[in-house]
């Protein structure tokens, strides 16, 4: 019985990650009994919604063997666009503002995708350049100003209301759930999802089989941009302000969430469930460190150590799974 349970855990990347998540929550609960309350969990999900959503886009980008470190700059540009439209009383319709933010993000992502796919520029180089360009444009739009909670009017209430969640769940959490359901279905059951995996696994074989690899790469970077744009509008609502330095440096948290979730940096391997679990583990760590009394000065160091430990655990579990598979073949 114990051997069967161990085999199940080590035989699935998601199962081993879920075990890590449960252990983390149990340890934190011992130190902080208020951690596993409904309010605490919902607040954690809302505050980390931006990272969780962008992890889906990063999953797709990593699956094709790419990377995008410009995502928080795209987020800042779309967020500042929304903030300035509200500040100067140009647009106040919440849905329209979200659509504008997504459009801004899509354009940013498509430009990167074109440079990477058509220009054949290394993704890390291309996105590093655009990271500075888009962040600079965010400052340019701001004109040394920012949009405060007072300037945002009713838009900031979107992150407080539960209309989309039928009075039960916060709007922001509902958007996270919808994004994950859509991406899970697309990656698991559609031709597009299979093409993304194929391009990441073996680009040459994918091209020979008739897949337009350039179009797929353009698609994933555009999707990444759209999600970053959506998160730009969400960040403005959640934090009740729009500033050009929004979420500066948080692109590494998004990449870390994917890596923790077992997404391969070389492409072709990773799942939506893994990205979700990786994001949740990162969210739990971020929420837990202040609760258990870790000094703010050393929080990043502790966070890095925990992330490293989780990744090592995941790698060991995967190696055990591979050994078991090899034994089964030999027999």
C-alpha cells in the first residue's frame, strides 16, 4: 500500500507538487493558525492573481522554447494606459478599459513575436530590449504623474465586488479561474495546444509535419502580451493605483512559478496544472513569510531557498519516476 502511494506521488509531477503545497500549508498553519482561514486564502489568491494569470502565458512561451522577460513592462504600459484614461476622464466604462488594456498587451506581444519568429532574434535578447522600451513608454505616458485611487473612480471597485462570482467569489478570482479553465481545455484538447507542444519538443519535425512554427511562436507571444495587458488592468484595480513602475522585477516570479510547476526551460514539457500549482506554492510562500515573523530584510533570501528546495524535490521525484519507467520497460 505504501509503495503504491509512493509510486503514485513520484509518478506524477503534479502529485508531487500538490504534496509539497500541502506540507507547506500544514507547516505554516502550525506557526500561524489564521493562515488557512477562508478570508486569508481568498485574499492570497486575489493579491497573487496577476502572477497566476501571467504564468499561463509564460507556460506557452516556455513550451515553444522561448522566454519573455518584458511581461511586467507590458503590464505597466497597459496599466498606465488605463490609469491615464481614467485620470483625465476620457473613458470610465470598466469593460472597455479592460479591452483596451488587452489590446495594448496584444500589440506589445505581437511585436515581440514578430521579432522572435520572423527576425529570428534570440528571445532573451529581444524581450530584454522590449522590457526597457515598454517600461520607458509607460513612463512617457505617465508624464511624471500617477493615477491615485481618487482618480480611478468606480474602476477600483471591480477588485472589491463579487458580481462575476455570483456574490460568492471576488471578480478577480473568477477571472483567474476562467483563464485556467480556458487554457486547460485549449492545451489538452485542441489542435493549437498540440501544435504548441510539438513546436517546443522538436521544431524541425513540427515544420516537416506541416506546422507553421513561426505562426505558433507569434501566437504564444501575442497570448502572453494579452494576458500581461489583462493583468495591467487587474493590477490597477487590485492595488487602486496606476504607476509606471508597477510590478517591477516580478517577471522573475512568473518564470519561477512555471519552473516550480515543472515547465521545461528548453521547451516541450509542462502543464497548466503544473503552472497553477507552481503559482500557488509561490503565493503561499509570499503570504507565509511575514506571517511567521521572517524579517523583511531576509525574506527574499528565505524565499529563494524555499523555491530551490521545491525545485530540487521535484527534480528528484521526476528522476525516481524515470527510473521506475525504465525498470518497467526492461521487464
